[in-house]
C-alpha cells in the first residue's frame, strides 16, 4: 500500500449519519473540508477482529474489519483576502502537529476515497 500525506475520506459516524456506500462525489463532494468529505493524514492502517457480545466461542460469528487511524486537516482562515481563498481554495492546518489535543479518529478503510473502487477512486485527492 502506498503511503500518502493527505487523503480524502468520507466522514465517519456520528459525523456522517449515512453509510459510506451512499456517498456520491457529484452530490456530496465539498472541497471546504467541512461537509461529508474530510481531508486527513493516515497514521496507521490495521485489521481488527470483533465478535458479538456472548459469541466469543463461535468463531464463525467473528468479523474482521480493516480500519484506519487518522488525524484531520481543519479549515482555517488566515488571510481572507488572499487570491487562493477568493477563488475557493481551502486552507487547512494539521490538527495532529499543532495542538495539545489533536483530532484523531478511526474509521473503516472503505471510507478513504483514494482507496475505494469505482468512480470515487478517480481524481479525488491522490
């Protein structure tokens, strides 16, 4: 897997009440980073096995999940009169490097748009 500085991903629950498979780039794409699509830096890709309560002995009921641990890039207005901001280019800062309490999240790998199959895979952040 290729490591990227920045990926676009579908906001995870509870920030997005819709399932990731319902994300439509034509309808839901918002380059501001404040909507259903976020800019993020993956910190760790990992697999996790979970089982329903009381089903530990029933291995066939266990489910393996592919997850990503990530920090977000948040919108910021530094110079509101700059050419970039006047033309709608989002300005972002990395919450993990500049804060005592970084914004760190975990979500399914399928929420990462650059790694998804189909039309959402092309031309979105990577």
